[in-house]
C-alpha cells in the first residue's frame, strides 16, 4: 500500500474456511457438510474422519457440489463414533489453509 511517498510491505493473511458437519439420519448413517468462505469450493473434496483413542481413521473422500456442500453416508459402528470433516490445504488454496469442522459425537 502507498501513502504519499511511503510504501508499506505486503502482508499475507491466510484464513480457514468454515466447515460444518451435520447429522441427517443416524440409523441410515447420513450426514451433510458445508464449506463457507468468500469463494466457492465446488468440485473440491473434503475428508471424513473418525477419531478414536487409537488415532484418526480416514473414512471417506466427499466431493462438494455447486453450493460447496454435500450429503453422504458413512457406516457407523454400534456405540459412540466421533466424526469430523477436514479440507486439506491442497483443496482450499489459494488464500485459505486447512479447515476442520467441529467433532460430532454420534451414538448408534
């Protein structure tokens, strides 16, 4: 930016897209996700992950539609499952960094 004869240095600010994960139907294992940011992520993918004491397991790769959202099914174990959606930087760039939804706990 310039003002009079002074020029300031450029600063790059990276932000995370807002990712939501919603349970649609527990018995069918249906969920929906939406990625919100200043631009569309149509055609990009997100990764559905299960979190456990043993670590993180990748369950599914889901491609987003024209409204940067998707509905998908996941097979759930009986008992408690902790799921989240992650959008890697390879899908968010340029201008955004890896985004993660809140962890959703589902009892089946």
